[in-house]
C-alpha cells in the first residue's frame, strides 16, 4: 500500500536527522517494515528557521529508514500554517492509496482533503490538538462555517492522539464511527531502564539521592512555575530533595527569579544546555520522579520516554497525560495549577519508596504497548479498512458544500 503523510513541519534544519519529528518518523519506519511504501511531504525546513529568500523555495528529498521525505517549497507560514504551492502536484505524484494529514487547523490539510476527494482516495487526520488556536472570535466563526465544516464532515477518519482530541473532534459534529484513539508511540528499544547515575553534572555539583525531573521548554504553558512552588512545599518536609529542570526558553529569567525569591537556589536547578538524545535514558533512569505540570499538552513525548525507563510520572490531567498515566498504578494525575495537590503526590512517593518502585515496574511494563511496532499495526488496520471503502465520496457534492459554507458566513 502507498501511504502519504502530510506533515507541514518536520525539521528545523534541512536534512539534519536529530531534529526530525519522531512521531512521523517512528510510525513511518514501522509501516515500511510492514511492507508499505511511505512518503512524507513537509515544508522546506528553512521556513521554520526564519530564512527568507530563495532557500525556502527549493525542493529537496531524501530516503531514511526505507521511506521518502520530500521537503516542499514554501511561500510563507501565516499563523504557523505553511503555504505549499506544489502540494497538489506532489500528492498526485505519490499515487497514494491513503493520505494521512496532521491537524485540522492546517491549510495543507484542507488542500489534501480536496485532492483526496478528487482522486477518490481516503483522507485521514491524525489529530492531537483539543482546542482551537484561533484567539479571535470572528476567525473561529469563519473557520467553523467554512473550512472547519468541510473538514469535520468529510474527512474519512480522525485518528486522535488522546481522548481529549477525540472529544474536540466530536464537538464539531463528526460522526463517532469516524473517530478512533491511537496514542503516540516511541522506539521502545531506545528507551529502557539503564544503570542510574548521579546527576550533579546537571545540578552544579549538588548531589542528591532523590531527584525530581522535568524536561520541557521554558514557556508558560509548561506550568513549571507550579512545579517550583510545589517543590517549595516538599522541601519544607524533605530538605534534601532536588528538582532538575532541563530545557531552555523565554521564561528562563522569570523562573530563575521565582527560584531565588523562594529561597530554592539549593534545591531547584535549570539546565539549559542541549542534552544528547542518547543521554536522555540516563536522566530518566536516574530520576526518582518525573513531573509534567503543563496547562496544555497535546501528547507529551517525554512522558512515555520517562515511563519506559521506569520513572513514575506525576502529571496534570491534560491531553494525552490523562489517558497514559494510570492514576495510582504508575503515577498520579492532578488538576493543572494545583501546586498543593502536586506537592502531596510527590510526598506520597518520597515517603513510600516501596510504592514508588512498584510504580516503576508497572510503568516499564505498560510502555511495551506504546512501541511503534504495536501501534503501526493499529494504523495498518485503519488504512486497510478505509481502502476497501474508497470511492464512496462525491466530489461535485463536496464542492457545492464549499460554496454553501462560504455563502453562509
């Protein structure tokens, strides 16, 4: 079967594999092993680097792990939505049996849907977002009555990354039979528990037996201020605990001030240097607990990486976390911004190391189900089901609905 993925953004630098979107690559790698021919269409990486001029108007391609990646010329990316003028032609060239797009909010997804209807091929959206990113009410209304109406009514299948994403899709009137939840996976062989190390390299020489860990961009939606304030409550009872935040971002000055103002310089550390991918399993395996205090999170990749390495997770009840983290089995869930609840759950596992170790073993076992080899077979089943039903959509009817939607604004 020929499968075409449409991923508007894939890499931040051209042909530099360490920057690749692991979700698209992980799934594509396993689908190739199942005998499929996979092509990923994406924008020229120069556009996300902010490089203007001729560079981002180039077309490039390469073959990785048996699948092809085509970087398309991009005219621009208004509101984070790349304009790909050659997209229709490229979709035709791949001769797909099925097309899988990323997110309903992308212009490219709408274009791909129209092309699929023209070719009478099934179109899938792999949906992660569970709220609209359009802040202006007029834009939301316009989208709902035009592009949104078409996408949610005529996409053949929504494969949702979480229950939250499925609820979002259903809220637009999509039929439940056209929605299914398949989570994000990981390369299980790359994330397994290894012998722990001391982490003073990351904490300015401060040694601690029990290190709490977060790996995240330093931006408000990650909720790291909540975690820092929760750790303040924990430290009053467990003064030797250390909280290590690995990441960089615009909120660094604000978080550094918060640490200083609360007298946590000896307990909370922010490590802003890049950590090689191969060292991440050392971090996860060496941490006592992994914290995800995000206020909005589509599907946190570090969550399943940490769990796969045997590190229990305490996470806000958002997005994919509420599906993956089994409360009381290998982690805890709390309501976002509730620092006291987060602090109490941390204390529970600091006081009961036997319970924490039980969580650790359960986490490792559970993550076997999130291996891309397992999940690829679920995608494969959906593709085969849709291909058997191809050719049932009426292009002229869809086109009339487009005009109807425009006229109804």
